[in-house]
C-alpha cells in the first residue's frame, strides 16, 4: 500500500480540490492507497471537511492534533500513523502537483527507496519568498556537511525501511529534506514544476521559516561553529604581519598596539572555536543519531538482532 501524508492547517477553501486531485492521481495507479490528512489545529472548518470526507471515502485517515504544532510537527505525526509500504509526503495547497505521484511510485517500483522531488522551476507569487528561496538553497548547499539535494522540500516518497529509520530519529529540530537524504538507501530523483498555491493564504509565518532555515543549517553543518576558529587564525595572521612590519622598522606609533589587538582577538576566537568544537560534539551526542544504518544483511537471517521492519510485519499479517 502507498500512503500519502498531507498536513492541513486552515485549508477549507481548497480541501475539496486537493482531495479530488489526489484521488484522481492515485486511482490512475494500480496501487492500494490511503491518504492521511493531519489536521494541525485548524481554526476554520477544515476538520469538519476532513471528517466528512473520511466518512464517505475509505481511503481517508484523519489525524487530529491537539493544537497547532506547525508544519514539521504535523508531518512527523502523519509519518508515524501512515501504514503504507511506501509513504509520500506533500503539502496541502497543491503547490506539490499530485500528477507527480504516479512518477514517484514508478521509481519506487523500480527499486528506489527514497524518491526526492526536485523543483525544476518554481512559481511563487510572494516576491520576497521568490527572492529568498533560491538564495537559501544555494547557501545551504554550500554549508551542508552532507550532500543533500537542493531545491527540494518535503515532497517525495520514502519506503517503509527508510521511513522507519527516519521515524526512529529522536531529534526535535527536524529538517525533513536533510534527514531523508541523510538516511541513505537507494535514491532516485523526479523533477517537477512547483505551482503557486491554488487558493487561500500561505500558512507558514516568516519567523517559522527562519527557524526552519536554522534547523537545516545547524543540524547538517559544523561550519558555523568553525567560523570563529577560522576568523581567529586570520586575526593571528594579520597580527603576525604587523609584528613583522615592526621588525622591518616600517612603523607608526600605533602599530604595536594594533598588532597586539589582532593577536589577542585571534587567540580569543581560536579559544571560542575550541569550545564550539565541544558544543558541536555535545549536540551530536544529545541527538543520538545512529552511526550507521543497515539496509540488509546477506547470508544470515535476523543477524545482529535486527528488528523486523514494519513492512515485513504487515506482510506477515
Ligand atoms: N501547515 C500546517 N501547520 C502550520 C502551517 C502550515 O500543517 O502551522 C500546512 C499547510 O496547511 C500546508 C502545508 O503545511 O498544507 C504547507 O504550508 P504552506 O503552503 O502555507 O507553506 P508555504 O507554501 O507558504 O511554504
Ligand atoms: Mg505552500
């Protein structure tokens, strides 16, 4: 079975359009499917619409959260409830076109375990965001310590094994596109043109986007921590050049003072960099990400106490 997980926050204007587009796309495939709508504390009639749809359509599962937890909170809940052998994540505003769902399923059927939908182009009527998104993706691509496909959001498919790995991660500040790339497994990419929102207003606040950008950078890059050490080395270098110019006799009365300032600032920044290394390691330890993930062990069944994956349990049932 294929599950589609969709977070819903105040989407009453477009919900019917969304559900019929998803149903049409999924019925065009041969797959058994369910769609898991996660109501993220909507204040409009979204929950009523979801429940009516659920009563009428056996494909629908509704998860109602206790309050508004934000995009990532809603997604995380949906991924834990979804029962599919493959799970597709998409936004509920039809910016992620349902016509791409069958393409992702084809890649999964061909053996891919993680299918990332990468934006070939992006329609964005909000000018500021249209300007910021590509900048962020370029910057993140340069910062990330681990190769993560850029121009990709949550839209994509993960199979049961990859999903169980993602679900087992305990970290709270989650950047889903990063985690999806980080778990590894057999990857494939499908390209799509990102549409504009079909109706209603964008639901993510500017501050929540900034937090998400920090989540992305802090959880996949040590570079910001190392910047102070690098600046410290630079300052020491400048201090050393100034000190040498003292020896060469080419000085003003201020040169020794300035050289001493650069030396001290450099030393301080290097010490800060040393502390930052420890902070980074503490962050790694508290996140408790596994050091490696096994796809399969050949030649021994259930060796090393590997857990049966959820999909195996489903198949056995
Ligand atoms: N969403 C959510 N909780 C929130 C904000 C948004 O579940 O607190 C949902 C929203 O209904 C939509 C998806 O997350 O299905 C993406 O939100 P939106 O389209 O507003 O984001 P944007 O396109 O502005 O990035
Ligand atoms: Mg959107």
